[in-house]
C-alpha cells in the first residue's frame, strides 16, 4: 500500500489497522456498519463503502475510483 491508495478487499479485520493512515478510501465486499474496519475508517475520516458484494470482482488494480462514503456510492472510471 502507498499513501493515497484505496483499499479494496473482501473484508478487513484488525490486522489492517496499520495501513489506515495511508489509505484514501476503503471498499469492502462484506462487512457490517459496526465492524472494526468501518469504525477505524470513521476515526481517520476515510470514506468507506462496505457490503458491496462484488467490488473485488469489478474494480481493477490502478483504476480511478470516486467514493462517496456518506451516500454509499462507488464510481468507477472506465
């Protein structure tokens, strides 16, 4: 992970906490509103969208992504 990257993963547990100061956004296939990753993202003011079900299938490495964590929207650039 590099500073400014967006973490896209099936899920993220407490072991991912050290990378949160680096990431610019969080997108998870699974999760829950009160899971560790969602809470830590809020603490770091990182936009997060969880429970997408298929983000890891749809998002390519290096793709430009816009995240609206308040609305739960992920926009992919072509």
